[in-house]
């Protein structure tokens, strides 16, 4: 097998799509969405009434996704 075919078989489609994200039109929705998720984490810890805002259960995955987005792009 050639090197290009082997690389195509080993690269995850998700990572390939993360690498090609460029420009303000593509990054703006990602920025808005991720900032809303991170704002939820801050809001749940800074309320006066306990359990008045529900915390998203997947905040650690959001942190890992943001880290992967920055390292692959």
C-alpha cells in the first residue's frame, strides 16, 4: 500500500474536519457555542440558590473537545 492510502485509513474523519476549519464564518458558531457551554459552568457555581441552574453533565468532554480543536487546527 502507498503512504497516502495508509494515512487515509488511519486518520479519523472527525480530526480531518477539525483541521480544515478556517475563517470567521466557520469559527464564529464554534466560539459562540463553546462560550455558552463554559458560561454554564461558571453560572452554576456562582448562583445564590442551590440547583437553580442545572450544570451540563458533559463539561469535561467540552474541555477536551476545545483542547483537541486548538491542537489539531
